[in-house]
C-alpha cells in the first residue's frame, strides 16, 4: 500500500509533489536493534544491553556499566572491564558529592 508520510492518506494526498505518496509504505521495523554499527557483539545477545537499559529506565552511568560488562568478552576484553569500573567509580564519586552537598544544605538550615 502507498501512503503519504505527511498526511497518512493511503489514497488522496494534500501534499501534492512534496509528499512521499509514491513511496511504498513499510511497517516500522526494529531497525536500530536489527543492525549494528561497528561489529556484531550486541546483535548476537538474547537481550541487547540497550533494550535492557531502556526498558528498565537505567540512567546513563549505570547503563554504560551494563553495556561494557555485557560486551567485554566479545569486543575489547579487559579494557571494557576497566571502562565499566571507571563508570562505577564516577557514579560513587558523584553520589558521595551529592550526599555530602545534601548534608551541608541540611546542616545550614
């Protein structure tokens, strides 16, 4: 079926020459998950780290730890473990700073 990406009309289109009416309609695919740039170390996993991270709403630093721990055997070895450890160290430092700052704010009131 042909469909206009602008007006979503399968038959009549309001966009005339500017629309994609003559383009074949394709159902959205999981293109981001079905392809990988720079290797296949995630595609071969039963659950890709990005799916796990996204579905569990894991923040940036923790997400990077998950990513590096999942791929270390198939991509960069010990270097990826060091990266995961670095993100854990960053998280600990930032959490301690935040806790310390919160204590200072609380003490001043």
